[in-house]
C-alpha cells in the first residue's frame, strides 16, 4: 500500500513520524555543531585569540542563541507534525 503524501494532510504512521523527528533532530544538532565549530575557529583565526577561555567568554552568547533557536525549530517541527498529521 502506498503512503499518503505529506502534502495531503492525511495521518502519518507513528513510525514515520518518529523517523522524521529523529531526522530533524539530527539536522538541528548538526547545525549547532557547525556553528559552534565555525565560531570557535573564526574567533581564533581572525582575532588572534589562542586562549580557549577567552574564546568561550566571547562566543557563549552566540552559542546560547543558536541552541535556543535550534530547540525552537525542533519543537516547532514536532508541533507541526503532531498538528498537521493527526
């Protein structure tokens, strides 16, 4: 039996929802890791700061904002899945 298209608003099987949630979590976590690594590297390269404590002091707010946005994106996606496909 063919699966319903996500655009039709039909109910998705629970396994499919869990798979989509795990995929979104993977991408959100990957986005956070990329932002963390990029800012860590750029602060060290372009400002000449080699002190890890100073890098952490300068970048923690950005990392906190990105973490909150990633959490909100994941929460919004889970809400969207539950609302649209139930």
